[in-house]
């Protein structure tokens, strides 16, 4: 898929690791997003949207 759907972006805003997990599974992107979300909610959202859209 080239872009993220509305549901993917909505999940990335509500619970960033879940949105990334549904797209990539337990890949590196998920663990980076989980770590960023634990350290700060906003960085997790920004990274999740960046990964899903890009």
C-alpha cells in the first residue's frame, strides 16, 4: 500500500504502537514506536504517523 488509510491514522493518534503493529507486526518499527510512546506520547504519535504515511 502506498498510503495510510483513515483507520490507520486514527489508531496511530489514539494508540500509536497499535497502529504500527497492525501494519508491520513485531518489526523494528513497532518497537521504536513503543519506546517513543513510553518516553512521551507525542513523539510516539509523530513517529507512528511518519511510518504509516511515509
